[in-house]
C-alpha cells in the first residue's frame, strides 16, 4: 500500500519534482519489496522462520517425545490388515486432540523462548516519509523570494528517511530472568506433553482391551443362552410327558428369557466399547474398526518387597512431577524478573536522519548515546508484582508437594489392584472349572429325573458368572499392568505385553 501511494502522489507533482519523487519512491519501495522478498524466501521453514532454533527443543509431532528414536506419526499403517495394539497406539498418539493440544502448547512456549532471546539483540527501525506542501501568502505581505502582485506561492517536496537503533545493554538480571522463565516453562510444557502421551496411551490400551472383554462377555452370554435354552427344552419335554410340574417349565422359560436379555446387553456393551475406542483414536464413534485380537499372557504376581522401590522410581520418572519442578524454577525466575523492576536499565541508542526538499536546503543528522532509565515511582506496581510472584511461587511448591503424595498413592493403588487382579484370575479359573462340573452333573441328573430344575438353573447361573469373572479378571490384569506402568511414568511401547 505504501509503494502504490507513492505513485499516486507523483501524479500531482510538477514535471521536475515528479522525477525526483519518482526516484525516491522507487528506492524506498524497492527496499521494502526486497525486505519482503527475503522474508518470503527465508521465512517459510527457513532461517527467519526460527532463527533461534527453538522448535528443535520440542518433539517433531504430536505423537512423539524427544526421547523416542522414531516418530509414530511418520509410520505407515496398512489399512488392509487388522489393527494391532501398536497400530492403535500410533493412531491415538497422533490423532487424539489431547496430544495435539499439548504439542501445540509446547510449540507456543518455544516461541516464547524465541521472544525472550530476541531481547538480547538490538532493534533497528526505518521510518521514511514523502510529502508535498504548499505555502501561500497574500499580496499585502512582503515576499522576497517568489512573489507577484497577486501574492506568493511556494511548493515544497520533502523526502525524510530516519534510521533508529535501540540496544538494551543491561537491566540487572531482568532480561536473563525472563529467558529463564521461558525456558523452564518450555521444559514444563514438554514434560506435560509426555504425561499426556502416557495418559492417551493408557486410554487407548484400556479401550482396546475393553473391546475384547465385552466381545468375550457377549460370546459367553451366547453360550449361557444356548445352555439355558437346552434346559428349557428339557423341562418342556418332561412336563409334556408328565414327569415334572408346569412350574419347572415356567422357571426354565424365565431363566432362558433372562439369559437372552443378558446376551443383548453384553452385545450393546461391545458396540459401546468399540465407539469409545474409536473416539480415543480421534475417529468418529461409528467408525468400523478391524482389530487384531490381543495376546493373553497368563497373569503373574508382583513381588511385595519391591513396592517401596517402585514408589521411589516413580518420583524420578513421572513426567508430571518433572513438569511441576520446572514450573517452580520458572516461578523463581519470575520473582527475580519482578525484583528487577525496581532497578534501572541501560541502553545504547542511535539514529541517523536525512531530510531532502525540493528547495536547496538538504539536512542530515545523527545521534549516538547511552540512555539510563530509572524507575523512581510506579504507583507501587512493582511492589505488588514482587509480592504476587512470591505467592505464586508458594502455590507452585504446594502443588509439587501434593503431586508428590499423589504419585505415591497412585503407585500403591495400582500395585495392589494388579496383585488383586492376579489373585482374582487364579480364583476365577478354579471357579470356572468347578462351575462347569456342577452344571454338567446338574444337567445329567435333571435329564435322568433325579435332579430338580432349581438345581439345574442355579448351576447354569453359576457357570455363566464364572465365565464372566474369568474374562474380566484376564482383561483387568492386562489393564492394571498398563495402569501401573503409567503410575510409574514408564508406559511406552516396550511395556506392552508380548
């Protein structure tokens, strides 16, 4: 717009002055266009886009952290085969909105580091103006240069570029404190991103196992429904031949209807679990997922003597604890920055100006000097800035202490739940074996006319519950194993079951 404006002005000038102003306009316009061209050439992923290389302090994608050797978002997932658990995790880490949000926040904080580093460099400003003015005087006034009986008119064309420099030399640690704040906040954002990655991984693992847990429960419900239907048919046959009362047939029919309702409910739960997993993956809930079944290792027990060691390990590995520690360092630097508000600043200032007019009176000027700014009174603003910074530091320290205790409880709870899941699995195996034998005996006795329908229905109900408990125990152990890894701060691809 500035360059176009110059050409609009030149059309109003006399021929001789047009030539000069045209030259000035072209020089200034060429300089501006050259600057824009350089920024266009370098600004897109070039040196001017990130001159301090702050983006290198952040992971390369929303799905990875700085410790990973490869970026999961760059891995190609083949759509023609069923998704494995690794495929599920790659999809979740790269497309879940939570990971993208945490990554974008880290990138924003990297930009704040660049802003803080920019304070160590001078600022150079070019101001230029092109103008045309006209002075006129009536004939009653005495005019010595340009005059006639009707009056005097003088047209002046002016071109005035001014180049200014301002360089902050020292402000008693304020600039350093601001950089420390930005760097520690970036470190906290990186750790927070890592914590979000583990949280999303856990949600994906839980959703993955929940899909197969509900599908297995639905399959168990189908088996129970088939067994209940067989019992109903047996009771119906015995009633028709007169060996049992009508109540046996009605009880068996009721039990059959109940197992049918249970099967319908478990199938609905399986569909909900599939939609929940798709949501974790950043997909629409109705997205059709083709998922490879998981490996089901036999649960093993944790050693009780290691629980305290695990708690201490978690305090060194948990990314949220590391993020909280970084925020404390940022808050400490913020106190220093606030205290520097009472102190003076020392700057180097310089400028050069040139003023060219259409009359022969060109001038140029320059200034070079030191500037000291001393805040004498700021309305107690700085005083309250310091007080607020110190109180904020205490808040961050209290948050760290609270989080430290929370980590200890998280590890203890996850550890105990994992051992409970292991014990429940063993008990469920024994329960299923016993319930299966009981159901077989009850069915044989009833068909032989020696047992009652109540015994048969109770045996079948116990068998259905035993199947469901074993399924839940198996997948609960797998989920709790991932939960413990997340509580320890070491949930990654290496911690997945093989």
